[in-house]
C-alpha cells in the first residue's frame, strides 16, 4: 500500500472517529527543460480538456518517478512529450508549484527543477497531453507572461530568472 493511499485511509478513519484529519505534507519533484534553438524557446500548449492549466503554454517536462534520477526523468518526459532527444546543460531555476492532485484531491507541494537543455533537432512530435507546440522568441515569451498565457509554473520559472 502506498503512503498516499495509507494516509488517505487514515484521514477518513480519523475524521469519522475524532472529527479531524492527520495533516501530512505531500511533496513531489518535477523537472522541466527550456530548449532554445536559433533564439527561439520551445513551449507546449496544454490540451483544452486538461484539469490543470488548460490552453496555457508550459515548459516541457514532468514528474520524477520514485527511485528515478531527475536527469533520466527529464530525458524521458521530453521524449514522451516532444519526440526530442535532449542533452541537459545547466540549472536555469528552481521554483515551488503547489497543486491539487486530480485523482486523490490531495494538496501536493512540488519542487520544480528548471533546466537548460539542447537538442540536435527542432522537429517536434507532441503527445496527446498537448494540443500544439511553438518556438517563441524571448520577446514573445515576455508578452505571453504579460498576457497570462503561460502555466503558473512556467510564469514563475521565467519571472524568477531575470535572464529571459
């Protein structure tokens, strides 16, 4: 039994017996990669039917699985979401992005590592998680921030790092 399921069941029992729940912080690790080719940054548009950040643009990446190294997770997620094989160059930024898990409705505190990555190709093949992709100049990304078109995590990643 996973710890998440375990605490969920305990919370139900405690709520029933004592009228309160056990507070247990749930932490996650997410890794994302900013890929820049010919002065343009790759962003993916979250599918319109998504429960999180629908129709907003995000930095490719995703959750690190239990026991997985974060660099392996980033290469896996990038390949799944974009079809691109990447090389990780450096750390760009770190942010905290809290959210509610869709399946369990639990509050998750997520640390996100934002990495600079490179790819030998710019031929993107997006997954079903996204409706489209685009290569954007830094000025266009700044405009997207001003117009609130990016996911909260992407907005925070770019805003926190003044080098955009």
